C-alpha cells in the first residue's frame, strides 16, 4: 500500500478551523523522527489567546507570513512549542501541535526525554518538542521541506473537541482537537 501523500503548503492556506482537525491522524517526522498527530489546538488572529492578537512582534512575525511554515516559541521561558501557520499571509493564525503517538525514532526520543514509557514521550507540546529536538532554529522553516516530513492521514479518524489547555483568555472556545480514545493525548477530553 502506498504511503499517504505529503502535505504541501497549500494544505495550510485554509481556515485554521478546517486545518486543525484535518491534522489529527497525519504523520509528522522531523529528521525521520516522529509519529501520528493525536492532539492540536487552533489559534485565530481574532482570538485573545493567540500570540498574534496584539499585532506583529519580533517573536510572532512568522505567524503573519505565508501559510505552511513553522512558528516556534518558548512557553514560560522553559519549553519550545511547535505551530503550523495557516490561512493567507497577514492572517496570523496557527495550529499548535500538542501531542503525537511516537512511531519512528522512539529510541532517540527516549534518549532526548530520559524516559522509556512511549505514552509519556510526546504527550504535551513541550515534551513533543524535546522528543523531536525542535527549537528556535526551526522557526520560519517550510513544512514541505526537510527536516520536516508531513503526510496526510490515511483515513478520517474519530475526532473529539474541547476547550484549549493552559490559557487564561477565550478558555471556553472548543478549539482543541484530539484522536478519540488515544492514550497519547496530553490530557483526556471530558466526555
């Protein structure tokens, strides 16, 4: 059976609310290491929780560029977070990748995280970035070029939605998407 096609930049040139759920079940590899995306969050420029809401800064400038590029930022000065820029240039909307199911390069992920348990390797945005060695050096890179390999999902999975995690503004918006029943989520969805 043929592998699903690579996602091109044009995939991201749509509403962040269309792209985010369609990323569930897609495969993300960075330098050949990664797995299946099981959890994401959408951030729209009209959203007070989005980094772009206050306007362009040196930190968030990539969000204002064309779709299909990576926006990486440091959360609370501790963890890197990986985002995919969506919508037309100037929209400044993005999808935060919250969790993946490790599939490729598990030994490297275990070394980087100092853990053995596969479920704990990438079950949160900071953990995921540590396991995949994502840092500010990835900021502004195109998602359809190395070191990234992003492939479409093979079939449409059952997706659950709920409020986003770890924010204080626009908390109630159901813009968190996850693979139903996945043990690799950062936090279970409420039934």
